[in-house]
C-alpha cells in the first residue's frame, strides 16, 4: 500500500469514526446492539450494491470494528449483520423500521448512520450506479428528502 493510499485510508477511517461518533462505545445495551445491527446491515447492503462484495470492503468493515474497539459480542453482532446485509434478500426497509422504533428520523443517530454510509460509498473515490441507486433509496427510507443526497454529496466531496 502506498503512503498516499495509507494516508487516505486513515483519513477515511477518522471521518467514519467521527460520523458514527460515540454510537458504539462501551458495554452493549439493547439500543447500541440495534444500532450495530442496522448500521452494519446497511453497510453490507452498500457493499453489495454494486453487485459484488469485494475483499477490500470486507476488510474495511473489519478495520472499522477494530477502530471502534468492539468487544467480542459487538464484533459478532456486526459481522453477522454485515453478512445479512450482503444477502440479496436483505430487507433494508425492515431494518430501518426497527431503527425508527428507538431512534426517530432526523435524530443524531440516524444522521450519523447516513453520513457514514455516504462516506463509505465514496471510499474508492467513485460511486457506481448500483451504489447511487442504493443511496437514493436509503436517503428516502431514513426520512431525508431526496434533495439531501445531492446536497451532502456536494458538501462532503463525494464524486459520481
């Protein structure tokens, strides 16, 4: 890995960690477990959105768990949720409904999940058509207006 690639990767992890904030720190309570399940399920769906889950995407998710210093239980929940999100029959809308049982649309937690998904989609400096379709769907599902995707893409240096 070149020093430029390593620096960019480190910067991206800092961005994602900042986006998710303190969502996953400490002992897992039921709300944190729900956040991990939904967040990593959606990350799995994002990884699969362009048709294939690359080894880089899987490695990236593992590195995220390391960065967040997940406990063994949190890592298990995240890994299982990511794998579920990668399946073709994954119903992300069902997971969003579960999320909204504890966290309302527009809440800081929902906003952080959305921001993290946007940053991960742009991790390779390009958003492919399948990823864009998923981002359009998840934008609306998370309760944001359709225009929010374009607004955030222009303000967070995401490229198409």
